[in-house]
């Protein structure tokens, strides 16, 4: 059976759900501050030399809602351009390489609000456009309705009012945060002056954040510190902190290897952390009051890929050699052939071959011209010199500290020798050696050899006979400042333990590093034995391990009593 002939149907024409696309584009902007980036870009495209951004709250019903007012003195918009302002994907500047806007997506971030009013002046005509319930309309699958009116005017520029933007959530809109964003991620914070492009150097912005009472006038251009003129001067001024204030600059430009028609420009600043903090108040640091939006150096610095000299995306992997080396750098590479995503968040739409060429050029310059340069070795030399200052300063501080402690130390005299009360294990060893040197009978053991950096502290003999070394019985003596229940050696081979204090009580179990357990027995002094005795006993052996608690032993047996300097020591 043959198939019947096909009958022609109406063709399918792909369509766009305009309401959903408007909403998706509006919500595609992750950072609410991006509204300022788009407004500033539009101001520059309009040839503005002055702009104003002001944020405050107004009462609407039972709510305090956020109002943003943005104004510029540019050429304004005609009817066609005003239409494009509200349209999606319609840009009147797409074919103009001198302008920033090209996709017709940026101003759609304004739709995240309840009301937008645009008043613009062009060629003696003032146009006023207003849309209410903008976000709610899109969320309800309806395109906002925009009312437009006109009248003759002599004013210039454009004034935009946005109400309830971002649902009036305004924690990101403090003055300091907006200023930081403007100077890092907008055309006003462009790095173009580093490459000799000074067309916009006189443009100003008056900014008033939500927490500010008055506007601040900002100067055009991204902020960089001045390169260090003299390493010796840095050392003279900052001494050990000199590397933290060090600044060096490198700059390059060229054309891509496989695309000689495409050019790029790059600038690298190597900056110490203190040099960064001198011009950037948003970096966290000791003694700096915490405020919203502050960040650490590693969260902001490194290498940025730029288009229109506006930082778009960090590309630290292009300059990473080891660990977090990128945090030293404040660097930017600009290429007008970078292709951006709709929200201008990344350069991932750039053809891979072009991206690879830019990366290769930047990486080669970084490794060969920066890391291999004499200027880069300056920081290593400076760090070595700073280290010597650090050691000198540490020695001075230690000396002063020791002098101060000297007056608080307890001392005693014994047989004409001044003894110092110990504060650590090495002090216990020194005290025993000093006493034994003037009184060989002070202890029932004689030290033959000692070390204090590993293993048991001393080899000793219990013999009083003057015999050749090979004929003497030998065993270990371990020194502790405080003897605790957990012992970090084996009890085996020990002749005695000498400590300054004992952190254990009668009957306590003490365990060595091998898990062997001994029980503490304390025998108080009496009329027959004038000193308190401490032993570690083992139930399977009659042999005892004696502990000399030096603080009590010296006082009870040798009448050595430690007192502060200035008091009459007993001994």
C-alpha cells in the first residue's frame, strides 16, 4: 500500500516569548550594582561630562522604598533612542565602535523595579517616558506599558528615576560600596589613562549612597599607586615594612600572533599590601573598621580581562606561577575583540583562538619581561633587607623584654653563687648543674653528659666512687619543668626524674610513652627524714623510680629559698 501524498501545512516561524525574555535578561545581572555600570556607560555613549547618582528612600503606603536618581548632561535621546532604551536587543549604537552599548540588554536591568521614569532632552524636545509595575508585569507574563509625552524644552541631558529597585533591598548600596564598584567595574573607573587615552579625564560623577548625607565628587579613572622611586628611601622610611609599600609598573601592547589585525594592551602593577591599602579603603586589615562590602586582597586583586578598558573578568590563571602569587599584582589586559555575555559578566563568548592568543601574549610577557626582569628582583632584595631589620628589631625587643623581666625574676644565693628560679625545662637543667658545681653532694646522682633537644636529657651515675667511666653504672635522668601524668619517654633505664613542679597527687597513675603505668607515692618529711620524697612504684617490682621536686627539695634539704630581686635572698 503506497503512502498518500504530503499536504502542505502552514510553516512554523520561531517566536520569542518576549515577556519571559525581558524577565530573564533583567534577572541575569547578578550584582545589583550593575545598574550603575549600565547608567554610566549610557552617559559616556551620550557624550556626558558630568553625571549624578543619588540614592535615598521615599514613603510609599506602609513601606519605605528605595529611589535611585541618575542624571547626565549628555546629548539626550530622540524617540528612536528612547524606544531602544526600553526594547530588548535593540541598540542604536551597535555599529559604532566608539560606544560601549552594543547588545541592547544593559538597560533591561532597570525593569527590576516598580517604576521607571525617563526624562530626556534632544534638539529642543523633551521626552518623558514612564512605566509602572514594571517587574510585576513581566512576572505576570505581560510586557510593561510605557507612557510617553513630549514638550518643547531648553534643558540638556537625561534624568532617570527608578523606584523600588531590587525590591528595595539596599544593603549593597552604601556609599563606600557603590564608589568601590564604580571605580573598579564601570567606564568611569576605566584603566584607559594608563595607556595614554585621556579623552575622558575631565568627566566627573557626583555620588550619594544610601547612607550618605551629601554627594561626593569622584575623579575619573581607576586608581593606581605611584611606583617606588628609591628602594633605599623605602627602607629608610618603613624599615622592616618596606616590602609592603613597594610598587613597580610594567606596560606592554602588541598584536596577536595569529590575528595581526587584533591589538591588545596590558599594564601590571606589583604592589605591597600596605601600598594597596593606602588608596583602597575597602581592603580589610588590622586596625581598619569593618564595613559592608570590604574584602581581602585575594578576593579582588590579580589580572583582569577588559573591554572598553572596563574590567570584566579575573584571569589569574594566566599569570599563576606558584600559589597565590597573583595577589601581588594589580593588572589589566584590554582587547576590543573580547566578546561578552549578555550581562557583561565574562569574556567567554570570545572565539577560543583569539582568547588563546591573548592568554599566550600575556603569559609570555609576565614570565619573561616581569618575573625575569631586574625590577622584579628588587622586591626579593628588599625582602632580604627587611628581614635583617626584622631580626634587628626582634633582638632589640627581646633585649628590652629581658631587661624588664630581670626585675621580676626570683633569685637565691647558695655557697656564693646566684641561682635563678627556672621558668622552663632548660632552666631546671641549668639550676641543677649550677648547684652541683659548688656542692657535689647536693644530689644523689652525678651527671655525666646531657643534651636538651632530643631524647632523654642526661646520663648520670648514682655512684660516688671515683672510678673509670667504663666501670660506673649509668642510667638516664629526665628533666621537666612540670611533671604531668602523661610521660613522654619510657620509665625503663631511668635513674631519676627532676622537675620544678609536680602536677599529680598521691596514688595517681602515671603512664609513659609505651603505655607502662606507675603509681605515685608521696612520703612526707618527718623528724628522721627532713625532706618529702616522691616515688613512682610498680607493683611487679620492688625498684622505685625517684622524683626530685626541685622547688621543695632545695628548700627542705639545702634551705634555698627564691625571692624577688631587692629582697634578701635566703640560702
